[in-house]
């Protein structure tokens, strides 16, 4: 079984999908303030940067408390060739960023990622702004800085404002106070913590046989052995509507007796069970996210 001792890193950088100033970049800097960050064009490029040694780790967003799961990521994770070695919950604080000299009353448009725009719907309506969709939040901030039009603003992080020289006209403009994104930290090799090292999360994927009650039977072992399943999602595979793969997170270590028995039952009623990572649970799970307002 994988052990907790990490292998030597060929590069100290941590990779993320997006451009400088993205919320993934902000998460990297919060968790690893001593590491340089490496922007990547896509999630596939982010995974490849770790495989090729251009980065030691990858910071991958998987869920948001308002927008739900990040599109396609659960399909990509099983084939990434990387292991989950940690998690991070990042409080999302949206800022309204504009060129120097711009005013709230003079704004006409707000540019950002579709999720950020939806998360600030009430604020955008309050100011009577036109919402314009961009590929990402930081990219919108870069465009606003380049154009320098005081009528156009971006919704992005304070980090993006600092990088692109924009002023924050209003902070914390998100509609929901609980707006939080969960990230997975990934590496080339697994780094399992000890079974008795506190809260441990195990993530895995599996498929069930296409027979009645297969999922019910496959998951029965977690209930009977008292294993808490904190996440279960399904998505279609193979280009058809009859085969589904399931992604799950549980509390517990595969080497602990309850989890070991539950996984044995899962393997009996399903197939292609693949553990993606065993890692320490983030303190958010016990007490909520730290105050990381910008």
C-alpha cells in the first residue's frame, strides 16, 4: 500500500487550470505560499505538467457550494494518472474590479465566468449591469485592464486585481455567504496517511453490474460497517445510457477494518473499483472554512 513519505519533487511548482489570478491560483497560494504557481490552459495540460515534471502538484477544483460540481472533472480524474494527496476548501470572495478612475454609477457591463456571474446575480441586477460571459474570471480581469474602459468591470478575485492593476469597487459581492470551492491536491505518487492519523478521506470510482438493486447491494457494506459516505455521484461512460460510473468519497482509511469490509462487499457486487486517493480531511469538514476574506 502507498505510504505517507513523498518522493522527491522534480519541480517545486504547483499547477492549476486558468490564468494568473484565477481562484485556483489563489487556492495554490493559500495552501503553498512558498511554491510558484504554474498556469495551464486545460485540466489535461495541468495533469501533464505534473507527469512531465514541470510541476510537483496540481490544484484541481471539483465542487462549489453554489454552482455544484465542476463540469467534466469527475470524468477526467480516473484517467489522470495522478493520485489525490490532499484537499482544500477555499472561500470565494468576488470583487468588482475596474480600471482606475471608474465609478459604480458609470459602469455598464460586468464580465466574468458564467458561474461567477450567477453567484453575483443580485448585485449585478442591483447595479443594472449587463452580464457578459468569459472563459474564466481572471481572463475577464485581464481583458478589462487591457481595454481600460471605465464602463466595463470584471468579477474576479482580489489577486486578479493586484496582478492586472485594477481597483476593487466593491468586495464580497457574491449572493451566498457560504460560497466555497473544494479543491483536490494531486501528485504523481500516492501519499497515504497512517490509518490512525485523524480524519482521513478515501476517494474512489466504481461501476456496478447492470442488474436490479446492484447499487443498493454494492453500498450496503458501508451502512452495515458504519462508514460515512460524504459524496456519491454518477455519470455516463462509454457513450451510452446503460453504463454508469460512480465517484465516491468516504470517511475512513482502506486499511481500517470497517472500510476494508465495506470495500470487500463493494467489490463483490461491482467491478472496476479504483482508489483515486487516501488523504487527510480538511478542517472545514469539522468547523467550516477559515475566514479568508480578501
